[in-house]
């Protein structure tokens, strides 16, 4: 999607995938400076460790505990997180305004941290349910300390139904439903899914997940993972180039890749 965006704006730039071994992250980052890169995206397993090698880390990235975007600025390496921006933009483009609403987030990994930070930063109340409650507790404690006035709590998996009744938005931030286990949903089949909810699944491989099928079956709103994927990229694009990202070009390119390639070849 970045290469399609560069081409559409006539920029003679190129986006490459460069695998880096964990022990060589520092070297790889210094290499960006020497090679004249404008920036980079960082993905698993480097999103946290990368922070130790940067000259500056943005406030949101520090709070979330992960950098997914590096910008080369005046000979220095700056780290930002655009996942949270992408999540908010995706909700809004789908017609859901999260400010002041109630969110129920499933998961407490990297993506969940970005989602909970995003919701807290616009004043939404958030309940987090995760397989391991301790991990959810740790995440909520950490984020509550970083976002002034954040209303965050941990919910028990056993009371998912009650939490959903009082929520406006349900977000799947677990990999449940991702290829190859596409029949799996994080929402228990025996539990009625409230139809008033907007349901957002971060999984984008496939885009139509078992959870979104459950949502559609009861007439709830359904937001797939493509919007966040594209919008986090669009935010990074703007940071690197200073240009307004051609979001529709990026969306078409990403969708083309997601639907053209065999699912097995896509990374989570
Ligand atoms: P992660 O850091 O590995 O976290 C995974 C979370 O899911 C953990 O809280 C884990 O619970 C829970 N989980 C994993 N397997 C489970 C299972 N079998 N049953 C119940 N809970 C389970 O992963 P992540 O990086 O946050 O990514 C999560 C998903 O979001 C992935 O599918 C990824 O592709 C997607 N994502 C999408 C976008 C986008 O732009 N659309 C961006 C980022 C991520 P425990 O804590 O108990 O282990």
C-alpha cells in the first residue's frame, strides 16, 4: 500500500520488507541513517525492544509500550505508534465516534494496548477481558498511569455477557479467528451477542471473521481489520513524507493484496 501511495503522488520512494534478527536491531536502525532512509515500520518481535535504540520516543508510543513507526529526522531516529491513530480513524470512518462511549476490549497484547490507549485518550470508558487476567490488570494499571482521567477496568471472562450489555463497542484484539483457524470466534457461541453493539475485529486475515458473522447475524455493526491496517499506514506515510496520504489508493492496494494472496502467506 505504501508503494502504491508513493506512485500515486509521483514520489520516487520505495517501501521494502527487511527481516532483522533480534540481536541486530541496533545495527539495523543505525543503518537507516547511513543508507538515507526516511523511516521504517517495526513489527513483531521488535516493537518494544526498538525503543532502547531510538533518540526520541513519542508520548503515545511510550504509554503503549510499542513503536511501530520510526522516522528519520535531522539525523536522529524518532519512534511513534500509529496503531492507536489507525484504530480511531478506522472507527470514525465506519461511522462510530468513540468519544465518551463504553468499550469492551478482548485481549491484552500489543494491539489491545494501542486500542485501550486510543479509547481512553478520547474519554471512552473501557473494560478489558483477557484469557490471563493478570496480564489485563498489568496493562490497565500501566495505561491508567499514562492517560489522565482514564476510566479503565478489568472484567472477568465469565461476565462477558453483562459487560457487553452495558458497552457500545466490542473490540477483538486477540488473534482468534485468524487464518488458519477461521472458524474460531472470541465470542462464545452460547452467549447472545447484543445487537446494539458496534463490533470491531482487528483480525484482517481473513477480513470476514467468525465474530463479524456473529455480529451481522444479530444486526450489530461490524467493522473489519482493514480500516485500522490502512489508517495506521496512512499515519506513518504522513510522518515520513509530510504529504497527505492517498488513503483510498492505499486501501485498494491493501485489499488487493489481502484478497489476491493465499492466506497462508500473510503474516498475522
Ligand atoms: P499478542 O500481543 O500476541 O496478544 C494476543 C492476545 O490475545 C493476548 O491477550 C492473548 O491472551 C490473547 N489470546 C491469544 N490466543 C488466545 C486464545 N487461544 N484464547 C484466548 N485469548 C487468546 O497479539 P497482538 O499483536 O496484540 O495482535 C492481536 C491481533 O490483532 C492479531 O490478529 C493481529 O493480526 C491483529 N492486529 C491487527 C491490526 C490491524 O491493523 N488491523 C494491528 C495490530 C494487530 P494472553 O494474554 O492470555 O496470552
